[in-house]
C-alpha cells in the first residue's frame, strides 16, 4: 500500500491525515472550513516538509530554527510529539504522541518521505 493523504468531512468542515504505507497515521491537520482550504493544507505539507528543519525542543538550550520547521516537543503526558509549521507560522499538521524520541523523529522522516503522496477521500 502506498502512503496517502486521507481527506475527510467532519461535522464542522474538513481535515486530512497522512497515512504511511503501513497504514499508520503519521500526522493530522486542524479542521478547515472548506474542502479547498483542506486541500491547500495538503499542498502545504508537500511544499514545506521537504525543506523544513527540525527544532528539537526536548533538548535544553535548543537552537531556534527558521520556518518552515518541524517542532519536536514533550507533551504533558511525557510523550514526544511533532508539528509541522509553515513559512507563515501556521501549524500544518501534528503527530500523535510517541513513547520514544527516536520513534517521533522517524515520524518526521515519514512526513518528509511521503509529503508528495496522493490524496484519497474516505
């Protein structure tokens, strides 16, 4: 199975999830008011992810990276997550919590690798 962006209609609009070739959801978007703006969000992943730096906020005294960037951070549960932030400072998509730092960084790599995936609707 190839990686794909899955666009779904919700009660309040549309969102997308990037599914890796193993079927796992790597990251999800916010809810957009229109399908067109959701598809623009998918396009934004394709444009920003391949050139984004990684800002590892779990390290003390981490270096601030320029936009676009992946922000890697620890959540309140102690899990490690990432979010992709566009050149304009908007969050494009965010991951679920990972139990290890390495697994989170593998998630970032998966977004970069699959950023050009096709769109599928469910």
